[in-house]
C-alpha cells in the first residue's frame, strides 16, 4: 500500500512539473500614461509690462491663456483664423510676431503683445 501511494505521489509530482510556467490565460497588459499631445508653453509681455502665459495644445487644438490671475480655455474656431471660448466671449489670435487677446462683445483688447524676435545679423558689405 505504501508503494502504491508513493507511486501515485511521484506520478502527480511529475505531471505537475510538466505544466507550463506561463499560463496562457493570464495576460499582462501594460498601459502607458504618457501623453502624445504636442504642447508648448510661452510667456509674452506687452509694452506695459503685463505678462500673459499661453499653453498651446496643437493635438487637441486648444489654447489656455493665463492673464491677470484668470484662466481662459479657448478652442480652435473653424470659421475664423483664431481661437475662441465656448461662449464666444473671448477671441485669441496670433501671427508670426504678434498675439492678441480680446473680449468680443465689448470690442476691447485685453492683451496685445509682440513675440521676441531672434536677433539677425546683417551681412557686412
């Protein structure tokens, strides 16, 4: 009887050892939390010394403006060349050298500043 129990134990041990170390039913899923958004941050000063911080998300077409302690989130406006808020009260436009942020219903410019130009050297003649 002892030999049969010992033989059964050996058979179970051998069959258990043949089982794969990796279970095919269990899958490891790696989730990456890195953002693939193209985000840029810029601070612009106007002629009065006021500063406006601009965070541009080119992937989602959103501009976040921080001015005088307030934050405005503007989305790309498909009808004009700028960005506007959801309620269309504010408009943000930018060109290569200038940035303008205005309140539409009052026709009031809240901020107008120029970007710093890269210094270019003139060729000597």
